[in-house]
C-alpha cells in the first residue's frame, strides 16, 4: 500500500500533488489515476481536470484530453491555461479551427500569454494553407 493511500486517501490535494510528481517523472498513466482520485473526491477541482488533460495529451489520447479540458473550462471558464491546452490537443488531431478558437479564448482572458499567441499564429497559418 502506498503512503498516500494510508495517510491521506481522502485528501484531493494530496492526490493532485501526487499526480504532478508522477507526471514530472514521466509516469503518465499513474498521474491520470491520481488526478482521477482527486476528481472523485472533489469533482469541481478544475486544476485536476486541466492537468489530467495535459497528461492525457502526453499519452496521445487527445480526444480524451479535450474532454478533460472542457470539464475544467466548464468549472472555471476563465482558466486561460485550460483553453490553451485544449487548443494544443485539438491541434494534435488536426481540428485547426477549434484550436485557433481555443487560443483566441486564452488570449482574450490573458492578452499577454505569449504561448497562446505563438500557437495561434502557427495554427492560423495551417488553417489558411489548408483552405488554398
């Protein structure tokens, strides 16, 4: 039995922090499980939903990633990082218009978020090139 299971199995923050640690170690499947446990305890924990989306994207599960980001955004519509992450995941399965719209929303919320501007520019170029 894991230490977290024994000591703080009902602490959503402990599970969330465990997921962060596992993600940093490249243990993405384990990180998803930890975020799932945090969400089971606190279903409106948008940070866990957002990080779950990020890890699912690293696992190549981009559609599931978008669903996690959507849940984070449903809970906290002004979370620019979830909007940008959603854009990144949509890009991975070539939903360029949706990716651009997600980056636009991230920029609307945080106009100085340069990563969204950069990614939006790349997507915009891809969308324009596709139409010609």
